[in-house]
C-alpha cells in the first residue's frame, strides 16, 4: 500500500511562525509522527509527505519508519478557499 500525507498547513491561525501545523507537539511528539507511525503499522510500503519546511518535516519522521519521502508543495495563494 502507498500513502500520501498532505501536510502543507502553515498554522497561521494557531499563531505558528516557523513551523507547519503537522509539527505541533502532542506529548512531546509531532502530530506528523503519530500519522506516519500509524501508517507503518498498516504495512504501508511508501509514504510521500507534501508540505512546507521540508527539512523540519523530515526530522519529525520517526527513524524506524522506512520509505518516507518529503516533497515541497507548489506555492499556493494565501487565505482560505
């Protein structure tokens, strides 16, 4: 199974300045780590994470999870749809 995680939310309404929403911590672990770990238990072979802050996002991926690739999304216009 393959999966795609859309993690491009910038978190402006949460007051975040330098990290996306997916990196907000819950019990000292980024929310993204919970999602990636959950997918690993479902025998996901490849996971792609599309979002901002590629380096920070890559660091949040648990080391025990293989085959995760973080890609930068194409810039979008600010504001809600």
